[in-house]
């Protein structure tokens, strides 16, 4: 099987024996003495392995000297301990097979130099080859695996919820339509509306904004569940924190109130950041050095310090009396802006804060009404630098209250009949939350824009690749 450079550098192969590695050239350096040094990476770890290539090789002039950054090779040679510092092992090459040269090195978009993050974004199909692209990809993978591992260890079942749906979970009207109707020749009803009964599903269908409603049905049978998959929002917000297609982790817990959901979120974040610092020390050292000097400290703060919990009403008080001038006015009932959220997390608390019990009018229909009848058992987890990382709530399990809320919000109970069934047949208190996965990766790496932590970002006017 193909050997990974990670395993070679970790000392899993005996020295002084022959070994073959595959990878791409990061750099080539030639000495006057007629030796070339190839730094070869295969994406499996941050570091490259060095191959020392003598000019005695038959194809030295014809092949080796043509290798440039990005070229693909298969190198066979003797594995030796590296005398140089920084590297554990290197290869004394006896054979270099060129698998693919870079056609025109002068115009190779990923040539060995520092590229701006915006430039890399425009070359999304090539950016995984760069140091930062590889590091982001490995961190993203580690975080995803750690989430699955954490939830699995706690007895949560991973539920595959549908991407195509008829219901708007968040009620924000930000859904992408899924349709096979001929746009140039739409069927019309007598009233002149588009006739979706002729569409593929026989009714209007959309890409899901959240798997929550579906995963609630499994929660009310399996107790501890989660969904982890892509979600879609047609919100026209061109910000560094919004994508039209993003991944969300949504645990849902039966017999649990909001406090239990908050505890799970806190424990999960702690677990995944610990795993990240242990498993990807190489990439995290790179982010610390090149992207954000405070990133590792920030993760350690999350690991070590309890999250502050604060009621929305108290937060309003703090914002009104902090002496800071905000662009958007602060009053009870207002939907907080990112300037407010950032003030609370960054300046007031200096760490993640769980803000809870929001006014019902700014939150979704499914959130449980508190006894004060003005607020709902909702929570947002706000983190320094990124703002809202998590949104969650206790769900309204009382049918009569849910029906009142649906009516208040002008939603048709017929559309939610299956959701109402959960409240009719053995209803139980339950709670859950959604973690925006790209916001987590951005937070964990110090990268400022969520577009740079997902392989192919989808944003307004951009669905390239
Ligand atoms: O707060 P939101 O809208 O909550 C829900 O969708 C609930 N149904 C979740 C649940 O309770 N199961 O979204 C949850 C999280 C946000 O806190 C944010 O991190 C992320 O999803 N998010 C986005 N991330 C990237 N781009 C967008 N456009 C996002 N919208 C939300
Ligand atoms: Mg939210």
C-alpha cells in the first residue's frame, strides 16, 4: 500500500532500509556540488519530507531538474535520520520517477510564494495544495471526527435528515427552491399562481435550512440523536460569517431542559478543541504563527474556563449601561447585532458566553415559552472574534402552546401536522442546538472568513467550481 509521509516522519519505518514515497514537490533546491533537495508533501501532515537526489541518477538532467513546485513524484531511496534540525528523517534517493510535471512553472497559480487568502479563494480547486489550504483541511477533518466521536461516546445516534424538505424550520423565508418546472413556461392555477402540484414532488420543495424538525422526530423515539450535514440559506448577507451552503451539527436530547443542552454544547466544544490541540499540533503551530497569535490561548481558555451564562434581559442592561456607543440602538426586545454580541463576548466576559431566554418575538415558533410569557427558552453561544457559534433552545412540547405560537406567527398547522403529532403521542420535554461548523473551524484556526474554511464556498453570485 502507499506509505504516508506522516508515518515516515513519525519513525514508523526502519532506517537504512529502502522506502518509496509519493507526493508533490513543495520546493526544489540544487547545490553546487550536484545534489538536489526535494521537499515532498502528500497532504497527510504539515511537514514535507526531504529527498536528497544525487546527480548520478540517470534521469537527473532530464527529469529531476525539471521538477518545480507542484510537480508529482514517486521517490525510492534509503531512509536515514536527518542530520539537519527540524526534520526527523530524510531519504537518500536512488530513484525519482516523475509522475506529472507542472506544465508552465512561471504561470503555475500556486507557485511557492505567499498568496493572499482572497487570491486562494479564487483558486479554490488548487488551494488545498498550499500550506494553509492543507492545514485548514486537516483541522476541519479532525474537528468533524471529534464531534462524531464525542457524540457517539455519549450515546447519541447520528440521524441522516433530508436535504430536500417542504418546511421552513427557522421561518425566515430564506430557502432555495428545488423544482423541475420549466421556468420559461410555468404551469399556473386558475388564480394565476404557479401550480406546484405539477412539480416533481407535487408541492413546493426547498433545500433545508436546518435538520432540526426532522431530527426531533427521532429524538422523540431514540432519546439522544444528532444530525450533521449541509444546510442551505438564501440570505443575502455578504459577511465573513455567512455562507449559502454550510454544515451544521444539531444534537437533540429528550427529557432535557435548556440547561442540559447548554452543558452538552460546552462539553462538546471543550472536547473537540482538546482533540484538535493534541492531534493537529503541527497545523495549530502554523495558524498560531501565521494567522492569529492568540489562537491557541483562545482554545485553551475555552477548555479551562466555565462558560458564563447570562439572561438576555441582563445583557440588555449591561449593553445600555456600559458607556459604549453602538450603531444600533439597544432596548429590550431588539434582536442583538454582531456589535452587541461581540461586546458581550470580547469586552464584558472575555470568553464564550451563553445568552439565554430571549424575547419570543425575535425567535422561532418551536421554542418553549417561559412562564413569564414574554421570553422563550432559547440560547445563543457567543464567542470572541466570531460572534454566534451556536443557536439552540428547549422545544415547545405542549400542543396547546405550540398551536398558539403557530397561530401568532401566521403558520398553518396543517403544514406542521407531523411535527404536532410528536406533541400528541407521548410528548416529552426536549432540547437541542445547532453548531455552525464553518464558524467553529474559523474560530479554531483564527481564520477571519468562513469562505476560507470550506472547500468550495457558496455565497451570493458565487457558485463556481
Ligand atoms: O441559529 P440557527 O439559525 O439555528 C438553527 O438553525 C436551529 N434550528 C438549530 C437547532 O436548534 N437545532 O443556526 C445555528 C448555527 C448558528 O449559530 C451559526 O453558527 C450557524 O448555524 N449559521 C451559519 N453559518 C454559516 N453561514 C450561515 N448563513 C449561517 N446561518 C447560521
Ligand atoms: Mg441563530
